[in-house]
C-alpha cells in the first residue's frame, strides 16, 4: 500500500500523463478513463454481438503481475520528456514489496495495483500491446477493452481462430500470456443463429451474454443474444445480503434499515439492472423476504404468516418509496 506522500506524488504523475495519452487512446478502451464506464463497454458489446456471429473472449493471465518494466518505461518515455516522471515511475514499479511477515520481495515485473497512477500506466501499456496492434493487424475486428479484460468480435469461426493464434504470439512478445482455459471462442447463438459450438456464452464485466427470451417494442417474443447479471455476481450480492442479517435487526426501525441498504441496492440496480433487469428480481425478492422475517420477529402480533403478509402490503401501500428496490419488486418469497 502506498503512503500518503506516495499517493500525492502518484496523483500528480497520473494527471501529467493522462492529459498527454488520453487523446491517443483507442475509442473502445473503457477502463478507468474519464467520461467512460463499464456499462458503455457492455452496451457496445451487446450491439456488436447482434452483428457478429463469433466472439473471442480473452483473459490475460496475471496481467498486473506480469507487466514488463522496461516496456512500460519506454511507453511512458514516448509521451513525456519530464525526467522526474520517468524517475518516479521507475521507482514505483521496482520498489520491493513488504510481505505480511516483514520480509521484502524484489520485483522485476508487474505494476502495483490500487495506486492512483496504476490505471493510466495499465492503459498505456495495453494501448501499445493490444489496442494499436489490433488496429494495425486486424482493423476489421472490433473490440471492447476494460483494463486487461477484452472481447473481440469476428465474422466467422476461422477468423476467430486466426486472431487468437496471432494474439497469443503478440502477448508473448510483450511478456504476457493468454489464459489457456479462460480465453475462449464463443458462438453468439440465438433465434437467427442455429449452428452449434462448445461455447455459446461468455461473461464480461459482471454480465453473462447468452441466448435469452425477450420482447421487442411491439411486445412480440424473440430469442436474442443478451447480457444479464452473471451467476458469480449474483452469488456475491446474495452473500452480501445474507451478511446484513436483516431479519435479526429487530432493534432497528424500518426507516433505519432503508437508510442503511438503499444506497447499496440502488447502486446494484443502476449497474446490473441496466440490462435484462428481471435477472436481478430474484435477489430483490430475497431482500423482501428478509424484511418480512424482520416484521415477524419485531412484532409479536404479526408472527403468523397471514398477518405479516397483511402488514407488508399495508406498508407498501403507505410508503411505496421507502426501499429503493420497491420501484421494481414488491413481492417476496
């Protein structure tokens, strides 16, 4: 963890570099850039999956631990002649890491995570290692990249295999490795695409893309290749909801519970509910189920299921905006 003095210095370096490198970054690089977001990357990916039948979902193995220091410093030097910037970046990259037992570990590769300067350094490295290389070698293959996570869109399976082989060689040239199991060629199977392939789904930024039932603007049903909250993300959120122990907080008032969880749940709704939000409803129903259990524990007269349900409906009718997620789901199970 960097000290406060280091954080101040790293912020200055990040601001110095950002204004020089932002104009040259690829428009489909979304990670840790001003005015760009993960949801924009997911939206672009969704749109391209409608036009391209195949996806190359790449995973760079241990990216932040594998960055070549000399290549990184060369990239920084290409955009600034300030010697103090190069001096500080070199020191930060090569500073030994203190382990929990007090011993020191020397570092000859990798970039420290969690520091103010790490995002711009990672984007600068990937700009030369990946973005510009893709534009020069495969200009017909669009992609979305968020830090070291990227999705490439191919017209056919042959092109996807060719890009994967070339990209594996490119990563070796810059000291990186594509994860052999997590890097996959995916067929965007939906109602229009009836072919078969071993992989017909992939996950990007917490959303799983696969064939899903949906309705068009005229209310007609169709099967589309669409993103929704991934199983892993849903499991993580469910664990967090369980950790709140809502049903055991009988010493609190309902307004206090709402004040505690609304900012968190609202954030989940804004992010994971941006696409195929019904996939989030099961989690929101579970929150309601905990709240009903809270009612039954706090008030003796509502111990029966019938009376608790009646109380729940009365609260919903009187205070429909008390909890953020009630805008979408008011039932429970």
